[in-house]
């Protein structure tokens, strides 16, 4: 980089950070998820506004190519990895008994029906969604994922703000979101592997085998993805804890934060070597490190509350270390990532209002009805069932990541990329509004006999 490139990069980052935190603050003050404000900040700096009103200023600040663009792309990737790392740390299943039964039924219906509907629509009309590298199979899978995905980070933030996280409702929502997202991550890993295989881009171990036939390629990426996820869930926490606590690990003693970031890099490199997308390495690195810090041995879920269920002590200073990682990630890398996502949205040339409206209506309608019907089938009352449906409709950060990685792989076109990001933002606002209206009653939800009842309400009497 030349001196001029350095100046332009620093100026661009200063403007991006100001837009991220300024718009995030405004949306937070309006009781909306700050992530929406961060993406809106990117829209203001992108071709939709700044590029339209002052194209010369935007070209000078954010050049289309060159060293500054490469640096911003690298920061985009780091922000995405840190986001998934922190999201992985939140993957816990804490529901039990009847909550687990309701969650299982809702997860099955909320995943299968929207996924099947999305895949069917994409099969009938592939040209509406597909990008240059998309095939009939990959397009169907991506659209199915887009219809079924739920966002753990955004849902968690909304429920924490409303103080309904540690309730029967909160536990069921998180259980369903975790189950759905783990399955969807595996499917997306297979999709991205299929897309990269045989394109001339490195796909890791599969390139060594050297075949582009669809059946063995699909079998390889399915098996490798499942083994990677299963191995991380069952043995990753124990491995992390043993390495972190080893007497020879001077890095962990000198800087626990640095050791966890090194662990993140190693997991990402392992994924890339296997041909799996980097975001899954970051996700499972967060799962393994957080469960290792909690003292879980990896043979069962860690709830983070009470004594460890493993055969070793939790890592010293775990909560403080995670707070430090969260602080610098949320101060710079993750907000910059969301602004850069917003800057890639071209609402002037790539936004189709009719496409957006019918996809939003269809995606929300199918997901809402399937979750609501499943919850009613499980014996939940109408308010509880409808609240579950609205909460699990929030696509949020995971929807944005899905849009980003599939667009980067050229599996989807720009029109569908814009629609996916906007649907992710709108569904978060809808979920936040609906849950805020029902929060008081959801806090009192308890399990009494065969049906869930709400104390102090007509439904409870």
C-alpha cells in the first residue's frame, strides 16, 4: 500500500465506524436491533444514496478496486468470522421435559415445510434466484435455506432486552433455533462445497481426489461436513480445554484472548483444508471454546449454569475473556462487516419491490404457519404459539451471512442478494415488535399438566 492508499483506507474506516455506531445508536434508541442500523449505515454510504448523490466522493472514499478495496474485503471476512465465532459461543440447548418435546415438534415443522417450499419454488423458477455459478440443485438448496433460517444472535438480543430469555418461551425458541441452524449450516456447507468443486478455485482435500462427478462430490461434502460438526460437538470442548490448560501452552497463560483467536484461526484453516467454508470453522470454534470454558466434556450439552458436567475444570477467566473478545469485535470488526454488507446493496439498480414483497410474504407466511401449527399440535395456547412463530421468523444476522457467502460464491444473483438482506432486516423488526407486545405475558408462561398456561390471564384461568 502506498501512503495515499493508507490515508484513503483510514478515512474509509473512520467513516464506516462512525456510520455503524451512529446508526446503531439511533436504532437502539428506537428499540430496534442495532444491527439494522449498521446495515442502514452501509446503505447510506453505498450506491443507493452516496453513490447516487455524490458518485465522485464515493469513488474517492471507496474505490472499486485496488489496495483499499482488498483491505476492506479482508476486514469484511474477519468481521464475518468473529460474528460466527461469537454466535457459536451462544449455541446451547437448555430446554428439558415438555419444553424439549414442544421444541422438537416446532423445529421439525419449522425447518421441513419452509425448506421444501423454497426448494420447490427455486426448482420451478431457477432463473429468478440463480447466479453465474448456481445450478438447479444449489439454487434449490439456497432458497430452501433462505426460507427456513432463524437468527440466534438477533433473537437472543431481543429476548435479553425484553427479559424473556430465561423463561420457558426463551428456552424453546433457542432450542429450536439451535437445532434448525446446525442442520442448515451442514446443508450450506455441502452447497458451498459443491459450488466450489471443479470451478478452478481451491476446494481443499477434494481437489486432491480430482473428480467433479455430482454424486461422489455431494457424498464427500455431506460426510465431511457431518463428521466435522459431530466431532466438534462431541470432542471439541475437551480438546480445547486440554490444550488451553496444558503446562506448555505459554500463549494461553500470557493472553487467553490471543489463544482463543489462534484456536479460531486453526479451526478455520482445518475447514478450508477439508473444502468447507470458513464460516463453519468459526462457528464450531466458538462452540468448542465456549463449552470448554464452561467445563463441558463435549459428550452432552453445556448449559453454562451450575457445575461443569465434564471431567476437567472450566478454563480460568472464561467470562472475562469472552467479554474482552466481544468488546473489540463489537467495537470494530462486526459493525464494519454489517456496514460493508449494506454498502453492497444497490437499491437503485438491483432492488425489485415486487420480488421483495412476494418473497417476504411467502417466506414469512410459510414459516409462521408451520411453526404456529406445530406449537398448537404440541398443546401450546394461541398466544404462545403465535409468539414462537414471530420469533423464529427473524432471519437477522444468519440471513445476512447466508446472503453474503452465497453471493460471494456467485450462487445467487444481485436481485436475490438484496431481497435476502432486506427480508432479514424486516423480519427482525417484526419479531421485536411482536415480542415486545407479548413480553409481560410470556414471562409468566409455565407448564401445568397437559397444557401451557399463562398466569394472570384469561387463557390461564
